[in-house]
């Protein structure tokens, strides 16, 4: 055999096509199309939630970026202090949020969490995060807050 190769005789090898190759190529093209057609444009110009402006006061109890990122931790900490330790403060309470962050409906009354325009729902719906605070807590300010003060 080695003598035959040395003399220049061709050695043929049977090549069988890989049936998975077209499927892999198609999967690669689909991935590229998804990346360039959907993912990148979505990252570049994805619509953002329409966050209502606060209606009372000049500044939130914390900086806006901090509140957007940490509001849940603040509310949980407030809950723990209030429920477990009996410490009631106003600064990070859910009730205090609604003194400024309230959206009124066409009737001039604050909309509840059932309404998609509700302040909390704007971001939470956008991020597909369920708001369960209002199973126990009211989602609108108390009537003494809404009487002419908003």
C-alpha cells in the first residue's frame, strides 16, 4: 500500500453528506436574523413606559434613579420595621408615595391599581412584574389627601 501512494496513485475516499448540515446552517441564519432584526433594534430604540410626573412637591423623598432601582427594598424595609418592630415612619411608606404619585381619571378622581394608568402599573406592566401590594393596601390616596390638595 505504501508503495502505491509513493508512485502517485490516487486514493479515493467516499464522502457522505452530513444531513444535519443544512439544518445547522438554517439555524445559524435564523439566529442572525433574530439578532439583527429584532434584538438589536429593540435594544436601540425600545419604547419606554410613560411614567407620570409627581403632582405635589418639588422632589421625591429620594433621588429618582435611586427610587426606580430600590423602591421595593425601601418598601420591604419599611414593612419590616412597621410590622415586626412597631416603628412607623412616613418617609418610605406606601401611603406617602400616593401623596405625590397619583394619576387622576377623567372624573378627576385618582385611578386605582386596576387601571393600567396607575402610577405603579406603568413600569410594572412594562417589566411584566406583578404588583401585589394592593391586595392588602389601598392603591389610591385617602380622601383627606385628595380633597383639593392634588
